[in-house]
DNA sequence: GTACGAGTAGACCGATCGGTTTACTCGATA
DNA sequence: TATCGAGTAAACCGATCGGTCTACTCGTAC
């Protein structure tokens, strides 16, 4: 009787207080130590909750992993779009003629993704991309977390494509792929601490890629 | 009495037949399923060996992980340098004047690293960079495998620096860092299958980076 | 006033974890 | 002939794995 396992994991906002603490603890532990290195007992303990609560709310460790990735994805998307829009609004485009104003603002947006990434890495991603790390630990294609990872990467590509189109770049789709490449490379190098300022480096390369594609701006 | 644990793990070539099979099994399982998802029992079973042999030869799982990474590193270095040298020898530089011959050959070498990478990813790295994946699973800075990972990445940077210097690039060190960035980004995207031909893409960006640095050639 | 959702406390399950141990076999070397 | 390194076979260790279960306590909403 009593509590029945909810088949679908929580959407993110309608969490009970216990579930909220479980997800927070899981996020910290999964990212910091690796998914397979963290047991459900430890998560429950750190959340100040019993395993029963964890399983009543999330159903399985697999589902909890997927929920962790989903929420991380949401946070990243909100962060990125917010920083990009801020930069576009703050940009001073006085010397740009009215006809090119829109394209110039889009160019600012593209480069702002690198600034957003740089701050994100410092604040939330010192151990590299959480999705790439998760993919390394989830070789099983059937794992529900794999879908979240694929969605995350596809979303970034789509978002950069939009920005490249708006910036009137020639061959915007290829340019977007190149920007994704630079983003991923910068994230890996940030986690490995082998190059000094990898995101800055990626941004510099991006600037040249933009210029080469006829994008006006910075 | 009998067998004593060897403190230092084997160097790679002087392995007993049992140790050889253990290392081969470990390499396949660690890369294919992730380090933390594979137990020593499974490795021993797949190698057709008892756990005693595994522990007599390697001492601990940690040391076995380090040995796996060391051998993978050696294989990659051998592969990369061999392909690069092949390409340099095969290059037809008839129309290049004698004074620039050496620089032109070095330029060929730089681009050959991407061709070598592309074939390596198809043959040995379908799940992405084994070192980046391992880093995701080894958050403990004291783990012996971490040193191997850092060495591997630093070696690539040093190798690319040599090639960039030999190619008479302006600012060769920064160029080398950019090439490392492109290599890492291409490896991540190869593992995630989100972009069609990530290594080809990285190579194209590299060509432009070379031209921008005054490197003659392809 | 009672039914229900969210929670605690904690025992329990079989399986597996990394690692150790004892006892024995085999082939080569000295 | 004696020794020794490499190996097999298999039991054993305490700890932890993901997951289940019973019994009970709240607070709220109908």
C-alpha cells in the first residue's frame, strides 16, 4: 500500500522538499566524483533522507541520473541565453549603420557564448563538461541519461545555428559546427588544465572564423 | 612466501603471458564500459586468469588502470608519429623552392596529425578519447592514472609545438595550443556523434589557422 | 474524522566490490 | 635434484552495491 513509485521522474520544479535535497546532493556528488563512484546510500545520507524517500521519488538510480542531467542542462541553457541576451543589449552599436544593426547584434551574441562559457567553467564546471563526463560513464545506449546528453549537445548546435543565421554568415551551418567544436575543445582543456586560458583561445579562433564568414563586428 | 607483489607495475614489454592477457582484457573493458563499471573479477575471468595472478602482476586495480593508460598512450604516440612521418615522406614538394622545403614538409606534418587522428578515432576510439573518459572517472588527484593522463596531453602539445616551430609559423606556441584545442574538440564530437565529420571540420579550421600564421603549404 | 502523501528509522536481500589467503601444479634453470 | 617463478583453483574477508520492505509519524485537505 502506501506510496507507489512514480514511473516518470519529476519534471524539476514540482519536487517535494526531500526530493529537492536528494537531487541537489546527487548533482554535487555525481559531478564531483563521477556517477558510478557514488552510491545511493551516500546520496541519501548527504541529503538527510532515507533510501526509501529516494526510491519513492525517483524510482531508480538510472532515473535519478537522468534527472540530474536534465536539471544541469536546464541550468546551462538558462545561463547561456541570459548572458548572451545581456551582452546583446549592452552592446554599443552606434557606429554601425541601421541596416546592419541586427546582424551586428547577432555577431555580438555569437562571441558572447564564449564569455558565458568561460564564466560557467569557472563557476560550475571545474571538472570539465558534466555531459561529456557522464557519457564516458554511460556506455549503454539504452540508459535514459544518454538521451539527455544528446539533446543537450544538439540544442547548443541549434542555438549557434540560429545566431549564425541571424548574423548573416555565409555557410552558417558549417560555421555553427565549428563553433560547437571550439566550445567542446575549450571545455575539455578547461578540465585538464593543460593550456592556460582555453576558452579565451577558442574565442580568438572563433573571431577569425566569423571574419572569414563575412560576419561584421568585434 | 612464494610470489611477492611487485611494487612498480610492469613497463609494458616485459610482461608474463598471464599479465599480457590481463592488460589486454583490462584495456578492452576499461575503455568499452568505463573504469569504475568494471570489476577485477570480470577482468580476470575475461583474461582466463585467476585474481591471484592479476594481483601478483599488478598489485592493485589502481596500478592496473595506470598500466592500461600508459600502454594506450604509447600506442597513440607510435601511431601518430608513424602516420605523420609517412605523410611527410610521401609529400610531393617539387614546386616548392629548396629554401622552403623544410618548412613545407613541416606544414604537411601538422595537417597529417588530423588525418592520423581521424583514422585513430574510427579504429580505436569510437567512444571518444580514452584519457578524457578516464579523467572523468578519476577525480582523485592522487590516482596514479592522473599523471599518465596529464603526460599524454602535455606530450601532444609539445609535439605540435615542435612541428609548428619547424614550419616557421609566427607565434608557434599559440598556434600549437589552438591545434590541441581542435584535436580535443574533434575527439569529443567524434564520441558524441552530433556533427558529421568532426575531425575533417577541425582540419579545415586548422588549415586557416596555419595560413593565418604564415605557414606555407597545402 | 479520516484518508493520504511525504517523510523517518532501520532491517533486510542477493550480488558484487577490491583484495587476501592456502594449497597445489608445472616447466625451466642452476 | 632442488629451487623458483608463473600459474590454477577456490575459499574467504569486510564493505558496499542497487533495491525492497515493514512499521510508524506527521500534517493537510476533504
